[in-house]
């Protein structure tokens, strides 16, 4: 998977929209709330500043965003539970501390005592294109989306 030019907040909003639309397709009882949420997400996507940049002005940019999100969802659906817990750890730690966690911190979060096991799982996630480890840098883990 290649790096994207889309901002992370735009990708996350599109992912929320995709999930909301899927929930609406299943036709639960409370469709009004889902339709309102869909409208709010559509507004947030349409008014995002990215669309005013040269990359966002491309006629195919919105289609590329939807395809990118579908690809992300497909990759994440194929991850193991442990890999998903590692991604959750990295997201939460980065949001709380502003930087990426160490191998030991990830191991404590997911219940692995061996840093080698953590490094192996990170290598697998890197091969899938889910994250970039920034080799040669301490705590250089960054999410690709």
C-alpha cells in the first residue's frame, strides 16, 4: 500500500461515513439518527480544507478517497486480533503522548513479554503497509492512515 496525500482526519471521517452507511443499509429501527449522522459526515467531508488544495481539486480525488478507504477496511479486516490490539495501542499512545510507544510499552499493552514478538508483529504490519517504522529512529512508528 502506498502513502496517501489525504489528511488523516479526512480519511477517518470517510471511514465513519462508510460505516454509518453500512449500518443504514442493514435497516435498523432508528434510521433517522443514522441519516442525520450521514448528513453531518457528508458536510464535514465536503467542507474539508483539503478540497481547496491542488491535490484536492483533481476531479477524481473524491473517488480516490473512497477507494483508499475501501482498501484500508479490507486490510484491517484481515489483521489478527493481536495486530489490531497493537494498532490500538499505537493510536492511543500517540494521541495521549504525542509520540510513538516503545517496543516494551506495546508489549505491556498487548500482553507480550518478548520485544522480539512485538518487533515481528510490527514488521508484519509494515509489510502490509499499515505503518511505517522509521528505521534508524527511536520510537519512529507512524501510522500510514
